[in-house]
C-alpha cells in the first residue's frame, strides 16, 4: 500500500524533496486525488505563479511541476503559463537545456533537460506535437545516447540501467518515452534497441546497474541484481518496437 507524508515530514536527503518523491509516487501509481500530494503541488504552483520563471526557476523543475500539476490538479489555470514558458525556451536544434539561464550563449540542447521537459508536457496534455517532433528528431540524430559529431557514446552513464532516474537521462528513459510515439519505428532508434537487448540477462530479465547516489524516499531495488522496474520498461519498449 502506498503512503504519503507531507513534505516537511519526509526524511532529509538528496532525493526526498517534493518533486523527486512525487514523481516516484506517480510512477508507482499514487492516485491523482491524493489530498497530501495535491496540497504540496498546489503550494508549489502558488510559489511558481509569483516568480519570474526566466530568472528564478530551473527549466527542468518547470517541466516537473507542469506534469505534476496536471496529474494532481487537472486543468489548473496556472499551468498554461508554465507550458508557454517551456515551449518558448525550445532551442533551434529541437531540445531544451536548463543552463539557458546561467549560460545563455550555449545553444546545444541537453539530453537530461529535454526529457524532463517532454515528460511534463506529455502529462499536461498540452498540444505540443510540433515541439515533441523537433525534440525527438534531436534525440534520434544522436541515436539517443551518442555524440552527433563523433558517433561515440556521449556519456557512459547514459548507457547504464538505473532506477529511479530523478533528473538524469539514460537511453532506456529515452526509449520508454519514444515507445509512445511513431519515433519508436525510426531506423535511428535501432542502435539503442540493440543496446537494450544486449543488456538482457540469461534469465530474460534486466539488471539494475547502478543507483544514483543520495537518500531515496523508498529504497526500490539493490544495484547489481535483477530489476523489476527496468525489466518492465524494457519489455514494453521492445513490444512497442515489434
């Protein structure tokens, strides 16, 4: 049975703050009408509503709260502003980068930010098909985990099977998103699909390679062993890919 405590009653740790805990609980099936989660989400949206987002708020967190707000509060009138901010921040290469505030001259998108934003937009139900297609084109050009210039793995950690991911990108997170779109059939996704198949264990399941350091709200699984979460995600990706 899932339980939920108010934010100020959670254990202190890197991944026990409200956004990470709520995102994990949503993935686990916390009902959208849960009173505590709705109250915490409402408090955060009230705070965001009073801020200049371009100067005071990380783009990734805007994406998180857009998705959480839509999940717990439905058609809240404060959400369109968050969606408009996100859509206006999309780079010419198709993705997003949360460094835009501190490094305005960096115009190359981030794998991490792009999916933090995309997942929030999808949860929100905002009509963002063009933005999504541009972002997925950016990712497919990178084969979901490679440098578009050299073809080498962009960052080794992108190839690891981790869970939960918090704000971190991995190729399985990318595949788990694009399985919901026609992009799963794009030939440029084949590289990542082959990598996923190669990581399958002899018993047909997938492992948990690593866990991102920090205290969790709930200890999900032990690194080095079989992972129910990664196995579930991998199987639904491969089913979608045919």
